[in-house]
C-alpha cells in the first residue's frame, strides 16, 4: 500500500527549489552586471616630446661673501674699541686698541739691543770682538724685533677686509679672554665683520646635474621682498663631493651687491637657464600618487586595458608636469577616468 506524502512537505521542497533557482538567476545577473561595470570609458591622449627651456630653480638663503670673527692671538685688556655695529670699515683700519704696556717694554728692549748691536758692529770691524758673540747678540735682536711686530699686530687690532661691523662683543676696559662666544660663531672675537659688497647663495643640486653645472654659468635671483627686481649672479664654486644622504652637491652663486640691497638671512630663489631640451609633458591631473609613499604613477591604454606605469616626475609647467622616466613618445595616456582604475582593467576609449 502506497504511503502518501504530506502536502506541507511537498510545499517546502518546492519552495527550496524555487529559492535555489532564484539565487542562481540572481548570481548570474550580478556577475553579468559586474562584467558590464568593469568596462569603463576613459579619455586618452598621445604623449609627445616638446621643446622646453631647460632651467633649474632652487631656493637658498643670502649669505655674506666674507665673514671675519676678529680677535687677538693673546688675552688682554682692551683699552678702546673704535667701532660700533653697523659701521663701515676699510681694510687696515684700527678696530681695537689693547693695553700698550707690554708693547712699550718690548720696544725699549729692542732699542737697547739695537744700540748694543751698533756698537758691536764697530768693534767687529776692528777685530775687538769675536764673531760668535756678535752673532749671539744679532739673534737676540731678531727675537726682540719679532716680539715687537707680534705685539703691535695683537695690541692694535686692524680689519683684514673691507666690510660692515655686524657684531661687537667687547666694550672699553673689558678683558678679552679668547673664550668662545656663541654670538660670534663659537669663536673668541672682539667684533664680527661681514663683506656684503657681494653676497653668495648656497644650495644643494641633484647629482644628475653634476656634469652640467660649472663655474661662470649665469643665474637670476629673485626675492619676495623685492617682487619687481631681478638680481644677476654667476656660479662661483661647485663643491666636488656628493652628499650620501641627499644625493646632492653644493653650488655657490655670487651676486654683486654694491647698493647693499641684499642682506644676509634673506630668502631667495635662484634660476639657472641651461638652454632648451626635449621633454615629455603630460596633464598633471593624469599623474597620481600612491598613498603613504612618494611613488607617482599613470595609466596608459593598451589593447583595451588600463596598464599602470610608475613614473618619475620633473618640473611643473602651469597645469602640466614633466615626465623624466616611465613613459615614451606615442604612449596612449589616460587623462580622464583614471581615478577609479586598477591595473589590467578592461576599458573603452571615449
């Protein structure tokens, strides 16, 4: 005798079968929709070489061409300082006078030996004194003369350069102790003298330009404080070593400054024109940056796919940027729609 299947169980089985069928149809529909969504429309632009001005721009701080922290070779009491901060001084001008007691004693001693030597000269000619004794006295005379010269140089302190007094650390009557002073560059000094008839700008340049830059190349210097003025200078020195950490070398640019418009500490921009070169320029919006890194990349269109390429960028030219490596002429660069792309994604050109 046949056993009858309850109607409720049949209904449950049919419901499950209907649900599985619906899920399968839904999955297929989702998969088809996903495939359709992945084919994204993009706009492309061919990359071409363009002739541009090959110029380099760097920032730096104005420095004095010469800086002298002027002191003396020995400690002593300073009788008088003849200059104040801001004074203009000439080479050889008396800056400070030390106590003259030792100098006067040394001068008297020298004159005494000089008189004895003159008398001995006469005795030597008549044979009344031995040559050895004369030579000993002459040696004493030379030592005394050297001592006077030394004391004159260090008790009458004179400027070794033309310049401006930018720091004064001793007042009349104080003792010059030769103790290092942080205000004078960590050196014992009476005053600091700077030559700003010409100034210099120091800055680091990428090692790839080491063979390109040389002494004498002309430069333009601009300062925010003088927005309508351009100052002209030349490369004065190229330092011979490369910094291991920054991979840069130092350039010194010297700038005439007779009007003294440029002062140490001013911020400046230095532009060096190296002629013209051919370069790849692309819209800057097409170049993206990997989050958390300095990596820059673009997408190019190849056979219906978006191909991600890492690039090295150079200088900005308004809304375009120079590509140093990673692209080549005639590459089909994706310039619109690249923000949501992944490598190897199917795309369609607009």
